[in-house]
C-alpha cells in the first residue's frame, strides 16, 4: 500500500513537471529527471518486493518454529513425567532387593549347600531344593528388574536432555528469526520514509510556492524596551536598519493580517522609500517634518498611527510610551488582503558555499546571529545570544537572509541614513548556503533587485526574508 503512495507522488511529480516546465526549466530536463525518478522507484520496488518476500518467509518460519516449540514442550513434559515414573519403579525394585539382601545378612548368611546337606530325607531334600530354586528365581527377577529400570531410566533421561536441547535450539532460532524480521521491517520503513521524503522534495523542487503580496508595511520599534515585539513571526519580509544611538528598527511587510503588530515607531526617509517601491500602505508613528514632506511629495499611501482615529490603533497600558503603540491589521480596514500572488520556488536553483552560522553586529550592545536548521530549511535568529521570539513566544524562522551593504550618511537632524538608490554588494544566505552578489535600485520608485555575481537575478525561496541594511 505504501509503495502505491510512492507511485502517486511520482505521478504528481510528472504532472507538475509538465505544467510548470515553461516557467521553471527546460521540459526535456524535467522529463529526464522524472524518468530518473521512475527508474529509482522501480529499483526501490524491487528491493521492497524482496524484503516483503523475505518477511513473509520469516513469518512462516517463525509460525512453524512456534508450533514445533509447543509440540516439543508437550513431549518434554511427557518425558519428564515418564522419568518420574521410572525413578519410582527403580526405587521400588531397589527397595525390594535391598530388603532381600538385608534378610539374608540378618539370618547369618546361610549357604544354599548347608541347607541341602541338612536334609533328613529324600522328600525333605526335594522340598529344600525347590525352596532354594524359588529364592534364586526371585533374586534373579529382582536383579533383572533393577537392570531394566536403570536402563529405562537412563534412556528416558537422555531423551529428556535431547528434547531440552532441541527446545533450546528452537527458542534460539525463533529469537534470531524475530530479530531478523524486526531488522527487515525497520529497513523497509526506512526505505519507504527516505523515498517518500525524497520524492516529496522533488515535487516541491518543481512545484512553486504561492505567496500573497503584502498590503501593509509597519515601522516597528526595536529599542530594548520594545522587545518582544508583536507580529514579527507572521511577516513576509522584514528590513532592519540603523537609527540613532546605534540601535535598529524594523520595517515589516504583511500579507496576512495579525491582530496586534508593533510597537509602531516613526518613519525614516529610507523606510518610506521601501514602502513606496513595494506598493503597500505604510503604517508609522509620525516622523520629522522633512520626512513627512517627502512622504507627501512621493505620494506614499500611508497611515500615521499617531493621529489616525481608529480603535484598531491603540496603546498597551502594560508598556510605557513611546514603546506601546500598536495596530490591529485585521480590523484596520485601510487595505483588504491582496488577491495577487507571487510564485516562489521551494529550493535554490544553484549551489553555493556552505554557511551554517551567520553573525552580524550593529553595536557592542546589539549582536545578531543566525543558525541554519536543515530539518526545517530555516534559520533560527538570535539577538544578543538569546533565541529571537515575538511576543507570542513563536520563534523567528527565516528562509532568506540578505545583508545589503549601503553607504550611510548623517542627515541634518543627526539621523543615520542609508543611500538605497544606486547599487552595492550583498551577502545572500538560504538553505545553509552562501552567495555573494549585488543590489541595484535605479530610482526612488523603482524596486530594489538582487543579483548573483554573474548577473543572474536571485529568485528567493518561499518564506520569510530578512534584509539587514548595514554599512559597507
């Protein structure tokens, strides 16, 4: 039954190969891959069939051994009972003979010749001779019976020892068969699981993952007093950038709409620009006069949470301002969830350099680390050596990490500001591998694009992407 499920997965792989071929690769290559998978399944089915036959044979052998064991055990019980009876008979005849010998000794060991010579007449002699003959015959029978019982006892004892050895051999063989059966079943399960995982991986490799387009971008506080934040674990894309005091702030993009996101903080020129290029509603807690003017000039669709009158924007009394302003995206109603989707692959299209751990430091008091988990295909994120969780306790698990190096300057208000128009270098990490590359942004309104060093545009795998904007 399980091998049939493998065939179903194969058919899904083949169908997916035909339907997604135009967008995800040469159809000839996908057919070749599907044929290779078919051959591997055929070989696997041969192995599984051989294992099934061996398992069936072993089960029959175990059943026969169990029956033989039961029968031999019954015979052994019978032999043991016979041995007890033989011992009883031998003991009885031995007692009779001992009694006869004891009586002879007690009578002074009278010789048979003296008994005959003391006869007073011919009749007396005949009587005495008959008496002696009966005694001799009785003694002879006792001795024969003792010998017979001893022989029977020895035969029965040897038979019992043989039966006991046979029983022990059957038990050993049965245990060995059961161990082999367990090992073969375990091997079968391992092969099935490995094949299922591999085929599922092949299916995922050519089956794209659909993600809805984000509709909101929220400027989120990352001061120590703001942690843990709400909503980070449910974001699609998060930018992290430096602000005053060498701390950082987040710009989190959302396609799904959590009920609590924040704390919401003020806008910056570059966060407004990133919201603009992604076509989302930008949620922020006001900004400097110059930044507000830019938001207006660039015609950015935004929601100033500091002044927007809605029950969906609220303060959490358990925290102190300005680290307590939150937004309920599920009820805000400025945007509806997008119907537009973007298709992302499940696996990278090329091989990079192994990179299991990534470290980054914005200041001596703010250290970041990512550790790759091959089982989940995600990176665990650490802040100052502690696992990064949002306020719900969910771990932040990232599939794509881009470190975007951009020149920074200090604006007239003393704010660190990266220049995000132009191009620069990046480090790209996904699925435990590292790639060097470049970023390009042609204008304020154009999208930021990321490329491998050879100029091919990076197609990020599905899931949360975290972009660290940092100084070169």
